C-alpha cells in the first residue's frame, strides 16, 4: 500500500468554486477562468501515489500549485474536490480531532522560514509541538534531545535562535519535525532561504538522515538541481496546475514528456545525474573453472571484442581475460586459465553517475564492470559510451526555450499560495 495516494485533487481559490468545474470540462484555461470568474485554479485534477520510504519531490514554477498541494496533504489548505489517502485512510473524511491526531503523530511539516520561537531555546523549540499535545516533560525532553542528536546539534540545546546560523535554524526545524517520529515529513521549500553552500550541505544531511530513518518525504522545490539530487521520484507540475510528468530523475532527464519538461531540464549537466545503469550493457563472459582458453578465444571472436569478463558459477566477477593472453596460453597448451585472469580492471555500482566514471574511463583500457553489493556482475560500461554521453552536451546547439512561453504558462503567483 502506498504511503499517500492522491485521487483527482482540485483546489480552486475564490467565491463559489463549484461553478468552475463546468468551465474546466469545456477546456477553458486557468487565465480564462480567472478572467471570467475571479477564481484561481491552483490544483487541476492531480492524481498520483507516494510510496513508503521514498523522497517524492514536487516541483514547478511559481504559481504551479506545488505549495498548495503539500498543504492539502494535511488539510492546512482544504481541497475543493478529490480524495487523499494516508496509510489507506481518507483524510477528507476525518473530523477535526482525527485530523489533529494525524498531524501530531503521522505527519510533520518543515517550513521555508524556520518558524522558530525567538524567546525559546533550541530544545524548547523542538519540544513545543509535543508540549502543546500534552506530553509529559521528561518524555518530550528525551525525544527532543534524541532529535537534536539526529540532526547534529548536540551542544546547542540551550542556545537561542538568534545565536544560530541559517543552516542551524533549519536543522532545529527539522529536529522539531522528527521529534515525534512521524511516518511522513512534508517539506515546503525547506532549504530555499539558505545560501547555496549551506543549502547543498542540508541536502546531503537530509539524505544521510533518510538513509538512517527511512521516512516518507514529500519535498517541494522550484530548483531542478535540488530535485534531481534529492528525489527518488519527481512530480513535475505545469503552469496550469496539472501534472506534466512523474518519474525518476533519469526518466525526467532522458525522456521528458513534453516541451515544458524538456525546457526545464535542457541546461542540466546530464552526466551528473544519469548513472551507470542507464548506459551499461551485457558484456561477453566466461564461467570459471568450467570454461578455459579455447572457450574464451571463441567467445571473443564471436562477439568481436578483445576481452571477456570472467565470472564464477554464481556470476561473481573474478577478473578479465584478454585475447592476447588467451591466444598465448593456448599456444603454450596451458590449462589453468586462472593464471591469465587479470584483476586490474575497474568496477562500479549501477548508481554511480557518468560524471564520476569519466576520469576512470580516460584511465582504463578495459570496460568498467558494474557489480552489485555481493560482487555479482550486472553488466559493463565502455569508454566509447561514456565519452559519447559527455559529447552530447557539447553537440546540442539548440536555442534555449523560455519556460514562460510554453503553453501560455504564466508565472503569476497563485493566490494564497505561500
């Protein structure tokens, strides 16, 4: 079961929003509806699922409805139509008490502007939500201290917000969200107010925390690099409040669904996002000790390659055998092929970026073997493919597309959207 499921969600700001639905069914645009009725269509028929323990990034231009969407997930903003299921329960059917309990125990939110109380210490700020909820002081203090330890703020418990840097303030906000051990974290442009270096550090910190705690995270951003760095999947909202594409970072980059998405990703350094799994391929192998020199030579001749990868019966990588060594061994009538298995080849994991493989590709004369955590061969990446992918960046001389010109997209800020 998905952690969150959103079905046919709409949010329309303005008086008598129900009158807008017939206009949407007729295909009227957001701008036409605003002109005719004064209503703003913030979210327009959005449906998707967020899986357990994934970081789902929702992104788009200002006015695309992304901040409204995340506030609908805990009903800080009341949807006009649609259903939202959290762990199988429809929050649209919850009463005020049930909704309050869900916000306290199941979901926590991290805001862009930190939201710290200036007259309270760091630990008191982290405790605040639990204090309002009536938790005993000793219990909430322990939870607050544990959360501060998770975000690396030991020693700052008695400091005040004005004594902290921007990054440290955001860590306090994150600790406050984590203190009650929620299943879901909602993060609304949580790092966008930070300096670029601190922002990058906070992204790495969030990934580190996620590796330890395995939360379901919904992260809102307008920054593509941030989305590509953090997201297991990305939901791309268009200027009309509709979903343009949902996919992994690689899918968004490699297979943009339309001109709008393509314009978003056109200036991204693909080599830093695309991974070995994108370009790896099957490579000729021999299985040892079952096959010997003759089999190695025959495999290389048939595949028109100058080397083969050697694996054992469980497909664990043993090394590489070259045509020169195999032919010479066969001439010498040697039988122990292990004598010519070279282990001076490079290996990598499927999640390694092409950018990180570039230096290796320049240095090695052999293919780079892709293995899993148990050393089993999954495929190989060759120098020509890596170089070809890098060259695509310099060969693309297409003029940049202006996002605001696509589909009459407007950057007008949606009313009531933070």
